[in-house]
């Protein structure tokens, strides 16, 4: 059984609730090594997305993802808007016009999202960014999909790997973004983008389950 447009929309509504719940945490993490607006920006963007979805859900999962992309790009400031927007836009393109997304399609959408983030932000694993969470998530998702797992299994594996990847950013010295201005002082802090990525994937996994 695959993910329908309504299910993707409901999962994004859940993401908006989780972002709201963790807004202060994300603000604190970003204040430590950035400019402190990550939580507020994401909250604004996903709240706007929910309002738009309440007016009507597009007909396909890809169209829902594209709506998320355009909303986040227009409403979210800082680095998060372009990066998350590009991730959702690439995922939407990967999803195409399919009425439902099966496990391989979900893994493919995550792969496309990662490629979009890397292309936009020019970050690699070890640079202390959301790429450190998203890269292992994609690898885990693809492995489960290739082994015949379902959508819930793919997203659960992605979420687990993303959480470990986010934690791996703590000792790293930032090489991208505002945190890189701190040099060695950026070590010892959890990257806010990696944290929000892990929250998003854990929420999607919960919705799929």
C-alpha cells in the first residue's frame, strides 16, 4: 500500500505540529552557533503550509510536495527556506504524477531531496549541516526499499539513521553556513538543521506507521 495525496498532506500537518512543539529547542540550537531564527522560520513556513492545505489538498503526492516546496521557499527566511524548499521540490519531481507512492518511490524521493540540498548548499557529510542527517537517512531508506520493505519501514529506517546522523554533528567543526564563522567554537553543538531534519523524518515515519 502506498502513500496517497491525503496521507502526505496529513503527514505534513503532523510535521507542522512537531515543528511548533520544538520551535524553542531549534531556536536555542541555532542561537548557539547561528543566528537563532531556525525554529521560528520553520514554524512560520509549516504553519503557512497547513493553512494552504486547509483550503484544498492537491490531487497527487507529488503535487502536495510541490505545494510544500513553494510555500517554504516563499515563507521561510534564512538558509532553511531555500534548502528545505529545494528538497521538497526535488522530491516532488521524483514523485511525478503517481497517484500513490510505494516504498521505492519514497526512497527515491528522499534521494532526490538529498541531491537537491547538496546542489543548493554545496555541503558534504562532515560539514555539520542537515546533509549529515539526510545522507545516512537516504542510504537506510534505499536499503529497506531494495529489501522489499514497505513505506513505513523505509521511513522508520530513514528516521533512525537521521537521528544518529544528527548526533554525529555535535563534535564536528562547521564548514558551511553561519556556524562556520565560529571555527573551532562550533564544535560541541548539535547542528539545528540536522536536528530539524531528524524531527521531520521521525514525524513522517510516525505518520506512515
